[in-house]
C-alpha cells in the first residue's frame, strides 16, 4: 500500500497537465469561469487578508521551502542516484502539489482571452507607426523631465519612499479608461521583496507570488522605474498572465496617474522599449531619436543600465533561459521577448 501511495501524486500530476491543457483550449470558458468568476473573488480575499502585513509572507514561505529543499538534498546526498526511483517520485510529488496550487490560485489566467482580441486591436505595426509612437513618447518624456527638474540636464529623482509609491500606484487604477475597467484594483497587497538582492542577479524588477497574491517589487533598482514596475505587478494581481499585457496595463495606469513621477516612469519606460524595437527593425534607426532626448533622461537610462550591468552574471543568463521557457510553456510563445510586445498594444490602442 505504501509503495502504491508513492505513485498517487506523480500520477495526479499527469492528470492535471492533461486537464489544464485541455481547459486551456477553451479561453472563453477560462475567461468566464476562472478569470472573471472564481479568481477575482479569491484575489480580493487574499489581498485583503495579507495586504496589511508590512513584509512579504510569500517570500518567507519561499525561504522556508528553499531551506527544507536543501535539507532534503543534504539528507539524501549519499546514494541519491542509487535510490533514483524513490527520490524521483518524491520530487514529482512536490511538483504535483505546486502545479495544483499554482493553477488553482492564479496560473489559469495564462489561458484567458488575449487582451488584443477583447479590445479588437492589431498588435502588429509598421516601421512608420513605431517611429510615430517613439516620437510621441520622446516628446512626452522630455516634457515631464523638464517639468519635474526645471533643467533638461538633471536626472529625475523620485522623492517618495517605497511605501508611498505603493500607495500612490492605486490612483492610476482608479483612472482606468472604461474599456479597461475590468482591471480595476482594490485593497492593495504590494511589498518590497525580501529577495531584492537575489532578484537583481536573476534580472527581475519584481514578481507576483501566485500562492499569496502579493506583488513583490525589487526595491534595489533605480527608483524612477519603481512606479511602472509596481503598476505592472498590480496588473498581474488583477488576473493578467501575459507579460506584454501587464506592461501595457502598467503603462496605462502609471501614465493616467495624476502624479508626475508616475507619468515620467511610464513614458520613459515606453520610450526605452520603442527605441529598442526600432533597433530590432533596423540597426541604427533609433539614433535620430536618441539625439533629441534630454540629457537628464539619458542620465536616468544610464543609471538603469549600470544597475543591471553590475548584476550581469551566468546566474542571470540561467534564470532568463528558465523563465523564457516557463513563459513559452504557459501560452506565451514569445517568451521573454513578450515584454517588448506591449508596444504593439500601445500603438493599436492609440488608434481606438
């Protein structure tokens, strides 16, 4: 009986994968019953229950689980491969449990109807449209930088604490356009990650804990980027799985915020992506735009680049590879490249 019991959870994992992938073939069903039905109620309760805590419970749970994992590996280090069948079944059992709770508590949102289909906008764009968008983002970013600093050569420095940024982020979500109102947000649960240092080496500006529904922000990175990152992670909390869609909603909510620092974070973010996308289309095509960017804005861009460069190690590349494949396994065929796809959504949405 004990031997048979070892196979229950690994077998359940196989069944779960089949069920999840089958349900995923019906995005209308997922949208109606999970993303707009079960999940919003669950998300509201979890944010209400944990949002008041000054630290991330999810990070604490992860830390304990990592310790237990290392303890288990150390305990079974002798003869690990000799007992490969038993140890393999144990690992699959844990994966089965995680797979179940991940999809129950948040993960099914990966299979909902794509936002561009709901808004009936075209994600693809021409080089001309991209240049027009880049020009708009450039003018707006320069205008905001000058309005904030009163000097086009001074970098923007956000004067708020992390907690103040998290509180201010809510205001952008109250100003959502009517056609995006389904992503309204109440009762925040946003925390500075206890793992900000490791996150920097992993190349992450933040993440959503799918088990506790806490939005985690890497508070070591340049602060001028934090408003956009916060709004991005909040978008995940509203039930959006796609990274490009979270970038889009993050951009909309930060740019609609009455606070100038939030607007600057949004437009400078969009400008950076637009310039990168121009380079992808044709090397050197971003140069005419870069030459028109205020020196203060460029200082912010350099600040961001220098920050990430200091954490660039093989660990970063490993996690990028892992996360790229994780996204591709969860309905995001563009993987890490999907982050930049929000430009297409922004261009298409402007035309509505």
